[in-house]
C-alpha cells in the first residue's frame, strides 16, 4: 500500500524515483545550542525524530524560558517515513472553563490594559506537557524519562545568561518582579542577571521529573497540579481541576497545498499559518514571478499577503468552536478571485477590501526542525506568547505560565498588546483554543524536502512564505534563514521591513504606488531550517543569524 502511495506521490510531484530514499545524516536546528545538543543526544541513544522532538521541546522550555515552556503550548508537525503519515499534534493552550467573553473588560466594557498579558489571569491551560507525553507514547521509541533527561539535567545544572536573555529579561523586568517565584529564578537580586550568570531551576527539574515518572498525571494531577491550581487562584487566576482533567491533545490533518510542483504541508486551525501560507502561494502562482521586476515582485507579494491576512481576520479561529472554511480558502478559484483584484500599478488600500479586524500574534515563541536518518521529520513551533509569558510562576512548580489568552480578541475591534484587533471567530469562550500564527511547515518537491518555521507573532506566516518561496527558487538553508524580510498583514495598512529587504529607491517607488512603509529598527524572526536534498543525497541545516541558535548534522 505504501509503495502505491509513494509511487502516486512521485507521479503527482514529478519526483525522480531514483532519488535517495533515506537521508545520509540526521539534522537538528533549534534556537539554543543546548537544545540542539539535547536532540542529538536522544538520537545517539537510539531515539527517532519524535523522541528528539520531545527532548528538544523540554530543553527549550528550560534554556529559552522567554520563548516557550511546559507552562505553554505549541504545534508539532510530524512526518513518519514508514507509512508517510503526516499529522499535526495540537498542544495549544485552551481558555479556562471559567473564562468569559468580556473577562478582560471593565464594567464600562473597556479592555483593561495588561490584564491579558501579565499575571495569572492571562494564562491559558498549558498543552505542552500533554503533547510531549502524547508524542513520546504514540510516535517515540524511547521512554519519556529518557527523552526528558537532558532537560532535567539542564534545569538542575543551570544555563548561562546570554545577551538575548538579558534583552528579554530587561523588557519584562517589571512584570517578572511581581511574581516572587519567577523573580527568584530569572532575576538576580530582583535585577537582570549579568552575562554568564547560571540560571538554575530545581523546581522545574522536579516538575519535569514528575512528568517523566508519571506521564500526564505528573503535571495535570497530584502535587504539581495542586501547586499550579492554588498558585493561580491566589494570584487572581481562574483555573480549576476540571480544566486539567479535560485538557486534550488534538491530532489534526495538516493543511495541504500545491505550488509550482511543490507540496506545502503546514499548520491547520487553530493556527492561521497553513491557510494563509497556501492562500498567498495560490495567488502568487498566477504570476510569472521570475519575469517581474523586483519592485513588481515585492508589490504582488505584499498584495497577496494583504488579502490572505484579510481572510485570516474574518474566518480563522478554533475549528472545534467555529466553522472555518479551510477548503474554500485554500481553493485555487478563491485565489483567482483575489488575484483579479490586484493592480500591478497601484496598492489596494486595505479598507477598500471591507472592514474586518485583524487577529493577534505573539512576538516570542520558538521553532525547531528535525530530520532523522530514517527520514522521519518534525517541524515544531512552541510558545508561551509574550517574552517570559505572563511572568507568573506558581510557587514551588518552576513552571512559568503563558499569556496566550492575549491571542484571543478581548473585544472585537479593540487592539491587543501588538496593536492588532480581532474578530468574532476568535472571541473568548470557555475551553476554546486561541488563534495562532505558528506555522511549522514542510515543503516537498522534486529536489527534496525543506523543514522550516520561525517565531515572530503575526509575521511568522510571511517569514515562512519568503523563505519557502526562496526554497522553490533554489535557495539553500543558509540563504533561507538569512533572507531579508518584509511583511504586510492587512491591518495596519503598512509594509513592515528589515532595511536590507527594500532599498531606498524601491521604497520611493512603492510609496508612489500608494504603499505606506515602516522600516524596523530591529531584525525579527529566528528561523530554523533543515533540508534534505534527495537528488544530491545531502542534508543541510541552518539557524537564523538573528538568534543564538545552532544547527548540527549527526
Ligand atoms: N502566541 C503566538 C502565536 O500563537 O501566534
């Protein structure tokens, strides 16, 4: 059966069936060297890509506490080579059962600044612990205790404060100081620790050990659960026992698209990533991009982004709560309609496409990409939302809680912490998953396979788009992560860009076409890419030079 499927896939994609069927090396790219090493340790111990993903996720939770953690959630896109299974493990946080639509509004219906960002009330029910247990039990070869060992060791022994750690801690200093347990772990005498200082997390090590020993019950039941629930309650939060009993990991079918002979496999709702990515590529397929000038190319990419983000704003939300018309949105006919509304000479003002609000996205998150020697692969994007999440740590647990509730729209039309506003499909409801932009992605073609993704809030999708387009046009892993970035998200009606992405002359021309532009002072994103070139039978990997990560082959 598998051979028939493989033959069909080869035919559909025009793949040369003499191409390598197993990669010569494994590869891991993550946002932190200690996490990359942890993944390699798991592979060396006989684990597969899925075991390595568990080890990497848990280690990132320790050494990159501002980006993701077991107090948060994420999406793990898996490919199992033996039967070509492709599935997305949805460990996204859920709104507590006591949550309500207006919980971040005051008596007059005004959204209270900060309430969905800082402190216990901002935290959704964590999904990462349940997801790690699920991945290990369903797809891994090693016991969970083995895959979690490097993370537990890193939590006990400590990791060194880096320049990026200091920037993140400085940014969230005020909020970290309000949680004594968090301040004890992540600050030194209530101040940003110096470079090289060791951050040790004995409570987190114990919590991870409980997860390793007892599986799901080690986090969602027993001592850890009691400490989490009472800590949240005494800090004004609304978590209850039932939230923990009812939290479930979902296995979801990835979004599948086709672009010029490539297969695009990406995150389905409750992420908006896959739908928006495929919509943009469907629109761009209508153009011969190579025959456009670089200015026209930038213009049509921006116009395609604008339209896909408008769809995102109107239609995307948790598919268990709202009817998301995925099939229609990624249909080529829908893209053709959008394409007909694009002028090659003039920008389309976003407000002329109809009044729909945009949705939110966090700006601190993490991504890793893994390929093992059997050809199994994982693209995973994980988050606690804002840097250091809610900055709240229930005493005794070592678990820093997310502030993913801010990814809901607190009130339709009212901007969230990123200045973005949300729509009905993403309104708060008890037990609902908040909309995400996280876009772990595979791009599969005749030449081979790219495994990619990045943090970056609502800009995640356009970063994956630009790198993915680059891959289809022959860029290697290093060039993909280095690529200068630009972004449009429908509202605000502006092109945001890294200065290297758009020259002064191009800026002048784009302005003359009616575009508004904003050059960003800071680079953004932290992309991790692994490529298996099946024709050359070569594996390569790259970690974004904007970050502190590491890519290694094994
Ligand atoms: N909190 C980041 C995202 O899910 O998009």
